[in-house]
C-alpha cells in the first residue's frame, strides 16, 4: 500500500483542505443569502405608486378649462339616488358643466341662482329612471332636459351648452 490512505474500494479518501476552505464556502453562502434577501425585499416593497383617483384628474382639467372657456360653471359632482329597476335605487354620480350664453357676463347672473339650479337638477334626476339614460340617446335627452331645467330655474338666463362630465351608476359588486 502506498503512503496515501485508501478505502475498501480502492478510491482515495477525501483529503482535508483545512479551515480556510470552510470559511470561503460559508462566506459565499452568506453573501448569496444577503443578495437573495435584498432582491426579495426590493420586489416586495417597491410596488408602483397607486394611480390617482379620477376626481383628481378632473380637478386639474377643470382649472385649465375655466381659463380657456369664458362663462363656464363646473358644478360639483353630485351623488343622487336613482331608480334603475322597479324598487331598486342606486347612487348615480353626476357631474355637469354649464356654459352661460352671454359668456363671462352671464356667468355671475347664472351663479346667483345656483342653489335653485342644483336643487332642481337633483329633484329632476331623482324622479327619473336611470334605465332611460343608459344609452347615448338617453344621455342626450337628459342633457336637453337639464338644459331647459337650468334655463327655467335661473329665471330665463340662456345656456350656451350643458355638458355631462361624469356619469356613473354604482352597481353593487
């Protein structure tokens, strides 16, 4: 037999490399654990920012539109309970923008009657049936009804345009 040890099968036994090799393997293992932990933390905690609500986007758009369109009055978004089927009432989110006929001079006259206008719109929409307003033709009919209603509630001030800026029925999920 040679001076090197052999096992029963005749293969060499593993030679000891010393404590240095153990520390190198341990350091490599710990380094890979740290890298894996950092990647996991990055993926878990670096979520994209939440998208802004629709309302915030509309608020910025309204400010620009007011500067461009003279006589524009953007009503606050109203939540009105409406009938969708017999006995079922759901909240409708309705946003309206009104442009006075006389431009900037007609807007203050229109705004003097703002409480009456908002109340009249709310009562008219509450009495109506939302089923009739789901189609494009139904929304157009609602737009013309509300235009006539605003002119009547404001005491005859002409409306150049009435626009439905937000219309959504909150269906239960």
